[in-house]
C-alpha cells in the first residue's frame, strides 16, 4: 500500500472498515423490501436535494464537491437506482423489452462521464500536480490510458437482453452475463479513474466503494452487480455531498502523489480491459453470437451459477 497511499493510522483503518460495513448494511436494507428502498433512495434524495445539499455541495466550496461532475454523477447514479426499482417492483414494466435498454444505457453514461473527466484532467496540464476545483490532480499519460480503458469498458457491456427479476422476496435485478470478467475490468478501471481524478479521496470513492458492491456480487447475491453498484454509489455520493469534509479532514488517506503509481494503476486498467474486450469478441465470434443482441457467457460456470441461484 506504501506506493499508492500514505499508510493510515489505526483510527483511520477503523473508520475505513466502518464505512465499508455501513455501505454493505445499507445496500442490504435497500434490497430487503420495496418500501425500504423507497425510504433509502427516494425520500432521502428529496430531503437532501431541497434541504441539505444546496449548502455543503454549493459550487466553489473548499472540498471540491460542487463541480458539475459531482452533481451529474449524483443524479445519474440516483436515476439508475430509481429506474432499477421500477424494473424490480413493477412486473408489467419489466416485461417490456425496451425497458431492458435502460440498465446498459445508464451504466454506459456513468462510465462515459468518468472517461471524459480523465481526458479533462489530462488537458489541465498539471504534470507536477496541482489543485483544480479544490481537488488535487496530476496530469499525465495515465489519464489518456484510463480514459481509453473506460471506453473499452463500455464496449464490454453485453447480454442485457437476459436481464430478469429474481424469484425470491428481494426481487433483485439479475444480469447474468455480467460475470467476474466484467466486474474485474470495471473495478480496475473505476479505481484508476478515482486515483487519477479525485486522487486523495480515492481510498473511499474507489477502493472502499468498489469493495462494497463487489463483495455482495460474489458472496451475497450473485448476478445483481449493477444493482449493488448503483445503490452503494448513490448512498456514498449522498453522504459525501452532505459531509464533504469527511475524506479531507475527518479521516484522510492521501495518495503518495507518485507518478509511477499513477502509471501502474492506469496501465493495469487499460491492459485488463483490452484483454477482456479481445476475449469477449473472440468468444462471441466462436459461438456465433451478436454482441448487441445475445448473451455471450451462457456456457460459463459463472453464468450457470447465477441462473441456478435466481430462477
């Protein structure tokens, strides 16, 4: 960890663990029932929008949460949550084929927003590091590499025609083609994005937040990765927009500002996403499947396990 971050003290380690456990717990609350999801996302969102956020997340605030990107990211993540709730809890809506285009579109939009931000950070020309919108950034080839990795990650989105709602009481939105290959590629890309663009916040916005959706994907509810991701992202953004000083003053974990670390993180992101795209297209070609219409990984054990647990 020394190459990426200044190692935190015991108190900060404890806070990091608490944040992870809280995100996991609230994600499970959001899954539990329709009304718990409504309370957690919609009611809280309304209160924050009109009562809380206008002050701590105002444009130009000292913590960098008042930028266009943060506001767009907040509401695009929340739009995803609300849209997924409609799909989960209104069966007639979920049966309409055109509705299944919403999950890949909102996912692709979120990735594209972040890829654009990586390219934008490169354009700042902060090759020795500097502050932009009250956030520390360092421009370099890593921004270009990871911006391209983000675009490749959009290309990896596949199999949305196979989305369905689980038969158990939680009624999760299951996307069986989103197996570990995509989750790994996304996690590496998104961590690199946070490391590049919100560097000194990335242990929370990147590492902890990604763990909070990846853990339930593999150990709690397989196949519901996008639902886990949308809920935990929305929860974190609402919290950090409300308490913007958290990652800067209450429990900071700054990066080392090491150019080698930036390069390695983004190179790994680009390499894995490129390999994943090549593998996915070769698999689709081998099995004569259409990337835009068919599920690609139906013959894999990971896909079969998701289907077994949710039908």
